[in-house]
């Protein structure tokens, strides 16, 4: 169903038959869609000042984070992941594929799978939104000032205030983990509404942190709708809304500041002769949009974001291609919305992703599930880096770009594949994924 001019209408797929990619999407064939509106002028609702505002908030909270999450102590409470040059992976790729498919420039992995606390990119958005809410409560119901050392927020005086409030979120897994663990660390009462694809170990981990987990035997869009309803019924509940949250978005955008410094440390220049292409897996579209927006603010026309989605769940891509954004879902096009890449099993895009990415997204690629397992095993074999299936989606985008955009694959191009999660996966799941990937290689 789509809403047009406020009227709910049944979608006629015929409306979009003139778009060449639509029949491939309906037939679950991988596509590489170049965005015709890329780099056009547009009024974006955020700017660089919003990113610095978010970054300053992260910094104010660093002493608190270092105190309550001991694994961040060595980094003084800063939540950041390494940018890793993956030469062995690149060498194997180039040995195996024909000359025209070689990666000619440099290849990096942004290892958000190693981010502290949740082992996924959701540490950026989910934790940030909880920090912002905690700061608001601590200033309006307590006596916190911006100049205080925020480590005081771990003291009983503030914990007693936080205990009067509830934080809730709907999630396929990783967002629930990050919001749940962060909110519990302040002493907020916390509820996570989970969709059918959420893994048991994620639910167990949340419960062991004192988080209430409510399970739905349905997809993410349903879990979030139910969660939102329950939260709205209670004035003291704050709902982290993955379908429309600016705070999540800005939390993700801060990643760009880290990348800027890390590229410099690797002696990588980004300018009109040295393009940067960034490959981001998209679920609801919040994290890839936030990161892309941040990078665009810093690198302008010289950075090229590419979104990567499963052929069964190309929700953000469909929203952009049709211009319907969050008014459409993949089921409207006869797709089942099922994928093994659990962070990406979201059939309706967020309200934020489409409008912002309309002019910022260079291209979008869709992939078959078996390819993410294949790359997962290769990353383990060549670089000894273990990630979850969603996290290798970027390699599918890279391959599509090399095949379709020959001019962009030069020795001066830097490619960053964003590895979005996986370090907290239990060993048996890691082994199972790896072994499955090996059978495909
Ligand atoms: C959530 C998630 C994504 C996608 O982020 P969205 O904001 O949903 O687009 C990608 N990979 C992993 C591992 C995730 O958890």
C-alpha cells in the first residue's frame, strides 16, 4: 500500500513499469542503479554544525562511558573502530578475477564490527540517542551542567532520577543491543521489541543486562509499530524510533570525523583526482545515510556513497528509485523481505533515508545472500577478521561498481567497505557462517 497526497491507495506496479530496474528487482536479480539525481542541489535538513554538536556530546559523555564500560577505558571512553587496509583480501581478489575486475586502487575495511559495547555500527546511533536523552533528563530533572564531568551520571543521585524513566526500541537485533545496553547503564528501565529474525543470543545478552525483551513473530516494521504504540501509552517512556530519528542519524554521522583523521594517518588524499568510494549495507537506511551525510559534508563531490541491499529486501533502493521513499515497502513489489543478513531485513525504508540520500547517493547495488557468506569466509581466510553476514554486503557493491563504472576503478581510487557488525557473535554462529561460506567459495 502507498500513501499519495494523504490518500491510501493500492499500489499499481504498472506505475513504475517504465523504470528499467523494476523488473529485475521484481525478479530478485542483482542490480546496480546509478542515481540520476546524484549531486543535484538540495536543501538538506542538517549541516556540519549538527555533526559537531553530536561530536561534542560524545566528548562530554566520554568520562561516563569510560567509567561504566571498562572496555573503553584505554580509549578514554571514545567509541571508534579501526580503518584497516586489507591487502591480502585484495590480492586474492585480483589473483582470482580477470584483469578487468581487478581492484586497482586501495581497499580498506572500516571495522565497525569491532566497535565497543555492541560490536556493530549501532553503537554509533543507538548509544548516541540514549546519551542525548540522559543528558536532557539529567539537566531538566537534576542539576547537571555542560561543564560537569559526566562521570557523575553514574552516581546514585542521578541513577535514582533515571530509574523513573523508561527507554524502548523496536529492533531486528543490533539496535536493540545498543539502545538496551546503553539505557540499562544509566539505570533507565528498558524494553526492546524484537522481530522474528532477532538472534537468541542477542535476546539473552539483553536479558542478562536487565533489559525486558518482547518478541514478535513478525518482521521489523511490525515490531517497531507495536513498540511505538506501547511506548506512546506511557508519558515517562522515551521511544528510539529507527524509522524517523534524527538523533540516530546524527550519531552515525560523527563517523565521518573519524574517517577523515584515519585516512590522513594512512596518507590517503581525497580530492578531485583521488575519489573515495564508500560501500554501506542498508537496512532501514539510517546508518548508511548518516555516515554518507557526514562524509559528504567533509569530502563533498569527491566521496561516492554506494548502498548495498539484499535482492529480497531492496527497500531503500526501491524507495529512491520510485521516489516513494517510506511510502512503499518491498512486499508492494511481490518480494518476501527475507534475508540471512539480519540487520538488513527491513522491508520499509526510514523516513529520513530517502529525502536526504536523493542527491547524496551515488549508486545502489543489490546482492544474493550467498555472496555475503562467500565474502565472510574470504575475509576470515585472508585477514582473520570475523564479521556477521550483513557486514560483507559492501564487497558486493564493490564488485558491481568495478563491473559497471570502469572509469571509477583507477589506481587513485580509495575504496572503503563498511563492515557493520559481528564481533559479539557467539563462536558457534561464527563457525557455522564461515563453514557455509567455504562451501560456496
Ligand atoms: C543495522 C545494521 C545495518 C544497517 O543499518 P540501517 O540503519 O538499518 O540501515 C547494517 N549492518 C548491520 C550489522 C546492522 O546491524
